[in-house]
C-alpha cells in the first residue's frame, strides 16, 4: 500500500479530494490531503510564492516521515508537485499529474500558453487570481451541484505562484510518473507534458471527463491512482 499525498490545483484546497480520499482509503492506502499556503483554510496575508508551495509538499512528506509516496498534483499543482517529487528523493514511489501543468526549469505556470488575461486579472485583484464563475465550468462533465460545490469552496489564488519560475535539477522525465489527460478539456497534453511523456519512465492515462475529475469522476480517478501506485 502507498502513502498518497493529494494536492489540488488553483483556487482549491484539500477538501476537493474528499471523495477520492474515501475511495483510496477503502482500497487500503494511507491518504494525506494538502492545502497549499494561501488557499482555502490556509488563506493568509503573508505572500506565497511557487517555492513556498514546493516547500509545503516537501515539509509535509518529511514531517510525517512518509516513505512510499505517490504524489498527486492536479492542474497548477503539477508545477510544485513535480519539483517536490525530485526533492523528496527515495521517499517517492510515483508522481501522478492530473490534467496538470508540468514544471520546466526556468519557466512559470503562465509560460507557454496565452495568459495575458490571467496577468491582467492578478494585477486587477491585489495580486490574486480570482476564482471563475459557474459559467466557466460548462462542458466539463460536471453537474450543477458539483459546480456549486467548486465555486462555493474556491478562494483567490496567490498570483506570484503562477509567475515564479520552476527550479529543477534534472529533467522531470527521469521521475516515474503517470500523466492523466482529461479528454473533455482537450485531446492532447500540453507541450511540456507531451515532451516528458516521451520518457520510458512516464505513462499516459486518459479519462473521459473534464478538468475537475475529483468532482466529476472521483471513483474512476481513484482507480487510476491505485493502478499508478501498483506500477511503481
């Protein structure tokens, strides 16, 4: 059995994994949800950068003395999770990136895609990226109730975490990893993820759902996570 560390993406906290958490525990795994600094119950007036989020993950693994870690990052959280996976060394069993951005040394979350609108939103909201409204979740396989849960639980995301560059000592493709592509959010992984998938250490898994499978398909996602843990 593995020690799962679950990290949600922009605007969300550990609460977003509650249904996946239950499925993983039922399968016999230990599960540790993590809310990154500045989000959800960890909202703060203190500034949080991307490296703060990397440290959040590394410190949780080390504080709990976890030794067989499957580190799961959704969306933005793929950026700090990928860096943390490198830094926890032999504690890592596998990284799983769920429809996630992939860290590239020297590049930020906002690199490589049209993101001027995000930068303007951050500048216009005191350094935070405001959560989207219900209309932005259309076409992602979510029920009205699920959209209400996401919108109601979301908090503004610290902008510096999105503009600060990633720091990697070696190519991410060297880590054992599973990339989960959610097909309603596009058929192909982003270019950095596609490049890493050329490595023999990476596998691609597709889910026929939208960008928020922790809500839309928690059981299917949990099965993917269990299978990824078994591959390590």
